[in-house]
C-alpha cells in the first residue's frame, strides 16, 4: 500500500500554500503590473444584485460580484427580548457568517468575528431606528463564496435587503474597498490580492445624502493618498448605488408578475475617479 | 454612563459649542496624563496610563515561537484587550466581550499595519531570530481597570509606553545547529535588546458632539456623541489606521478635516507622551 501510494501522483488537494505562496505579479517600483484577473486598477468587478432571494424573510437580497457570493435575510421588526431594557428607538442585530465551503480550504475562515459589529456600524447610521421603537430588526448575512472584498459586498447587500424588507432608511448604503500596493491604489480586491496588500481602506457611503457611515483604514497612508483613495471609493459607491437602486426599481415594477426575470443590473467597466 | 437629565445633556452640549467643557477644558485639550512603567515585573515590559478617571495597564510578553510559513521573515504580534469588572459592573462575566473585541480589533488595525506588514508600528522583521524557524512572539495585553471615556487612546498610549519599556532577551543560536529544523537557542537573562518605538503611532479619537469635535472625551461626553473617528498617526504625520465608531454618517470633507485636526493634535500628544515615558523610565531606574 505504502509503495503504491508513493508511486502514484498525489491526489488533488487545494493546498493554501501553493496558492498564496505564488509570488505577486507586482515588484517594488514596478508601475505596470497586471492584476490576476486582468482588470484595470480602478475597475470594479461586474455586479449582479437581486432582491427577494428568501421567501420566509421580511426582505432579502443576493449579490454576486466576481466570485464573491453573498445572501442576506432581514427578519422583523419583531418584539425585543424581554431581557432587553426599554428603548424608544429600534434595535439592529447583525450577524455575518461564512459557509464552511466558502474558502479554498474547508473551514479556514479566520478572523471574521469583527464583521458582525462592522456591518452593524455601517448600517446603523442609515436606518431610521426611531421608526420601530421597542422592536428589533435582525440582519443575517451568509457568505456563500468568499472571493475577496467580502465585507463591503455584505454591507451593500444588507442595505438592499433592508430596503426590500421595507425598513425605513435615509438612503441605501453602498460600500467599496481599495487597497494600496506600492504607489498604486487598486479598487475591489480579490482574495489573492488581499493577502499581499500594504494597506486597505473601506468606505460605506450613502450616495444621495453624501454621507459616510463607516470608514476603516489599515496600513500607512499619507493625507494625499487617503484623499485620492476616498475620492475613488466615493465615485465607485455612487455608481454601485445606482445599480442597487435600479435593482429595487425593477423588482417593484415586476412585482405583480411572477418574479422569474433577473431584476438586477450588470456593472461593467466601472471606472473610478 | 446613562441617566443624565436633559439639563445635564444640554449643559455638556452647550459647553462644547462654546469651547468650555464641563471640567474646564477646551475642545482639543487632554486631561492630565500620568504614565508609570515597569508595573508588572513578570512581563518583559509594562506600563500603566491614566487619562483623568480612565486607568489602563498594558503588558508585553515575549515568547519564542515559529514564524508563519507564509511570512518566514516576520515575527508575530498579538494584541488582546480585556475589561475588568472592577471598571464597571456591566463587564462582569461575558459582558465585556463586545467592548473588548471592538477595542482589540481597532488596536490591531491601528498598530499592526497592512497585511504585508507595511506601516506597522512595531517592525515585525526585528522579531526574527532564525529566518523561517525561530522568532519572538509578542503578546500585548491591555487591561481596563477604570473607565471614564477615551479607552482606545489610553490603551494606545499604554501600549506605546509598555513597548518602550520592553527588553527582549538576547538570543544565541548554536552555530552548528542552524541547519536543523528546530535549532537550539540560548536565551540570555542578562542582556536585553530595546525596541525602536519611534515608529509606534498614537491614537487620537475625535468625538463629534453637535457640530464640533473634541479629544479625550469623558464617559459623560461620549454618551452625547453623534459619531467618533479614531485615527492613529505616527511621527511622520502619516495615518497608520483609522476607524469610525458608530453613530450618524459624516460628510467626507468633515472626515478630511478631522484627519488634519488629528494630525495637529498628534504632534503635541506624541511630545507629551514621549516626555512622560522618559520621565517614568527615569523614576523606575532610580528605584
């Protein structure tokens, strides 16, 4: 058995070391490197949005951006638990989870514990919590496939699901991230790119109100670079917001018919700044 | 910090609008900062920092470990924060998890830089003993003893002070053993290496109350905030991390204005902290 095992070629196993260990196309000082999927630096992946993915929920949305696939259900408003203190504004309860098959290696979803609280922070500024006192709204996000930029996609999808559920909001929240590598700013990274970034910036933005609900930055940035990155992101958020709005409009206009069409927009060649 | 009457709330808000806060400070003035180093003898480095009624301890422990195979030339730095129930009864049991997790994530974001290790306050390459085989694992633990607002900035300052207090033992690697998978190392208990902490940023949280923002908010003032932005800035004036805390949305020009205010404040805070830390070190050496 042992002799045979060593003679035959190894069975296929998606080892993380062979994937991530691949040297990045980028080298120091190199300005014209190519992204792994051939996109331009400030080009987002095509986006597909659809509402009403889960029948049992008050509202739900499904988003597919590149390989990242996310489904979000919104339940409620329901009565807050008895243990909770009285509150004259509504409560928002957010949870982000990953399927065990969302990453190349099963069960390798690491540090995503903070995503739930980050989703909460990105949404609470957009929801009119005063409109449902004493009650709780649950937002459950499930990442079916993790293909990079998971959190911004979860945030955008959740705001669409909230809108689908008829929760009162000031505006939709569109979220986009950029990362910096050397001197370049690159929008909407895929997983592979995320693993060798120098710094990242994530913005959640309400396009019509022109307000930022959430902003996180890691790595070292100069003010000019932050400014540039923010402008790229805000522009992309505006365009993403348009597509989300279109998806909602289409869903509303075909709601009388059987909802078999693909109410969603395709986002191609979204150019930043 | 709830249970303020309407009058008290208006008093706090009105004071901030008129640049005279309830404790007599201006909007961009800090409470008295007190730094004490070497408070935990078992740790490689430690510090206690007080910002008025906020009291935190940070300790740094170094252990020999193995580098991550993906990054063989880097040591590992772990940050963890816990809130003691001595600070507030709500921290009892699992009640501190939410606050602790948020502080931990924000500190990691502010101090450890990007995924590739660029922009980190502590240079992870300086922690490597034998590339790919032996490195130092740095465990940074923060503890909140008493809480009166602005926990994040106090913890950031305490970690900075604890790191400059840290001595990493000198390590000798047996010359013939460098080819082995697990080389034998000899850890000196007399010779210590100091860290270069000049690159460690300070964290400045600007709390927005009404149309103005304040630094070093007390617990009462924090209860009146509409939103807050924590910005970590190093000596070069570069932003090393930023995170927005809850509340309402902000116009992006407001955020840029906050960044420039924070940069201005960071210079003063860095100078103040550095002098406090060296004074504390001098006191510790005398003892």
